[in-house]
C-alpha cells in the first residue's frame, strides 16, 4: 500500500509523462501482473519473451508461460508521442486514475497470423480469440517492466476480490492444506456442483470456486448475474468446505494453452489442484460445426507440465444426469443403453429467452429465479435493427417507415440513428476516409448499445460499407440485447437511377472522391438476418418483410 506522500509524488511525476489509457483487457492484465497472479511476470513481455512464448510456451528464461501478455498500442500513438526504448509511460484507467508506470524495453510490430497459429491453432476469425487479435488488438506491441502505483478500482463485490497473497494467508488461517480450484465463466448448475464437489473429495481437499469476472466469450452472461448465482450455489456445498473468490482475468479462449495458464495462475493463488474438464477454455465450434480443440487436449497438455509447475490436475469428463438412478455420472461411466439427460448452454439460453421450463434435475430453483431476471421475454429486451446498403438503396426510407409502424403498438422507446442524422449531429467533424467511416460506425454502435442495454429499440441506417466495423458493432451490441442485421441489397444500377442528388454522377466524373460503390468498396454482408432488394417492391412491402421477421423471431408480438 502506497502512502499519501508516495501517491502525491507519483501523480506529480506522471504529469510530465505521456499517458496510455488502458483497454478493458489491458486493465485486467496489469492488475494480475501487479498483484502477483501472473508471476513470474513483472511487466509486459519483451520481444524475446514473446517469441519464446509463441514457440516454446516458455519465457526466454525457461519458465513455463503459455500466453503472450503485451501492451498493444497503435502506430500513431508511438509516433505522435516519440515513444522509444527507455521511455516511461503513465498507464491510466479510462477516468484518468493512475495505475502504474511502464519503462519501455521493446517496441515491435508482430506477425499476428503467426501468433494466432501458435496460440489458438487457428486463423479463423469466427474464433473469438483470433477475432480479437486480428480486429481489436492494436498493431504495435510494447514490452517492459511495470512500476505499480495503485490497483485498478472495483466497486462491485470488494469482499470477494482477493490478491494471491490474501488468499494464501486466508487458506493458512483456515488450515486448508489442499485446495482445488474450480475455474468457470458460466453460472454453475447441478452438474458443475457435482464435478467440483467430487473433485475436492477425490483428493481430500477444500474447494475454491474461482470464476472469471473479466472479459470472457462474447455473449456470456454478465458477471453480476453469475456472481449472484455463485453465492446461491455455495449453500448447496457442505458448510466450511468451499470458498468463493473472483478473478479479474481477461480470457483468450485459447483451449489447451489457456488451461495451462489457468493452472499457473491458481498455483500463484495457493491452490494445489485445478479441475480441468472437457474442452477447457475452448470457444466451441467453428462455422462448419467442428471443435477448435479436441475434448481432452487441455487435460493432455496440463499432464505434461503439472509436475514442473507444481499444481496437480483433477481430471473430469462431461457429467450427465442418469434418470433411472436420479444422479449425475461421468458420461464415460454410463453403461450403454441407459438413458441420460443433459441441457447444453445453447438450449438453456433458448429456454430462458423463451420462458420455457427448466427442470430441477438440471439446476436449483433459486438459480433459475436469478437467471430469469436476466432473460426477460424477447419482446421486452433491448433490440438493435442495423440496416446497411448502398446510398439510394432505400434503407433510410424503410428505417423511417419501420420506426413509425413500430410506434403504433411498441411500448419500448424507439430511436432512429439514420446515417445523415448521425453525420449532422454526432460525426460532423468526420470525413469519408476509411478511418473516419469506421469511427462513425463505432459511434453509432456505441449509442445503439446504450439504447439496447436500457431496453429500447435502436434503428440504425448508415451505409456501413466495411465488414469489420459492422462485426465489431454486432459483438458490442449483442452483449446487451438482440441484434438484427438487415441488408438492403438493391444493386448499384438501381441506386444510381434513383440518385436525386446527383452524387453518383459526380463520383463517376471524379468530382467526389471515395464514394461507396464507385471508387470505394462496399463489402456486402455474408449472412444477414434479412436481405431485401427494393428494385421491384414498394416501401410498404419492404417494411412488412421486416415486421414479419421480427414477429416470427419473437422480437415483437
């Protein structure tokens, strides 16, 4: 703990330094570097460590470390601020709160394809970790040692957040010699409870439920809901055997490498064992329905390293409910022909979203009650309708008509974010370069996400010509509610024929540069929820197509 005098000196020092505002992922990483959860790291990896981690899953010193942890920044930040080796940077939270100083030891531009293949075994952007690396992570990496100032502030669940030394001291006070860590990013149900409890009893240990409350997989249930569920499930374990602590980790969904990473982190927290289950830290299936990793690849990798890193694995396979015996059993232990029951995460979300029954054999009633509070009926949830298409395709006309039509019977507030309106009131200083177009779409996405988060309907109608910026918006908004992409696929020839302002003609003559569809590309959506060509239909017919889809999917009633 720094004294007031030290903090004052640090703040005075930071005033003369260039600052970097940490992203949510970077904030998670630096917190765990500073509190010792990422030991032996004392800063962001330098280039030699980074390359060694990719190639050998070890730091350059030889110590096991499977996940690259660097400060990623954009090229402009480095050039505008003359950042070079030896520079000192003040690292801050979004509100300007000083967290640490970074002394730069290396600056380099990574080969992201090489990194993706090494860490994720894939370059498929459907994989959330690969997508983050290619589309969100900045293009320049900075490595260097960190001088801690103050830990990031958490206003939620302060009594459930512990540094590694705090947990180790607590275990000593309780007399716990063996501790099994149970890693999770989802609510725990009866199967998870059985896995965790049997893991602890198998090795005669106490249990630490250690859920991740940093960034997880897009679409996961928010950590506030999950923590309330964890607090409730604690009552179903024998008293005095189990403890709950929250981990501010930003997951990469890197499967086997991540399992090894999780084990190292839990060793630093004083755990002697960790539960590694089926497809641990895997992102699920690719677009062809294939898993990115084998179901037990994570277990196999950890077996290779457990003796060296000093934490044992408790291996558990998928648990299923055996109806005739009224108990959960590992799926490999069930005799052939015996009926088993299981509810997947996808099916559970479907049941919650559609207010269907969730059987008591699957989870506890108090957990169901908690989850239902986070899953109102679809017609009560926030919704973004994101139109995209060429200028003159008809998207603004349809969006305006749809807004009026929905107001006839919708109780939710409706906001129209039309491209021209946004350009006038939200992005008036922006031009039409790719960078500015992306920024305009990001601003629209942010406003739409706030509307959606608060239960309203956002109707967006920009051109949005680039796939990546549209996908970023989809990911952002989908965390808060429903997202429907509507592609107005009216061909360029029709759009030009309708051009009352003469913009296409001026673009053809070279009087307007960078005009979408003429000398700047339009990347058509590959899998929109709705596709409408307005060439031979009326505005009313187009609006009705959208209405019918929304009714069919349960977004309106």
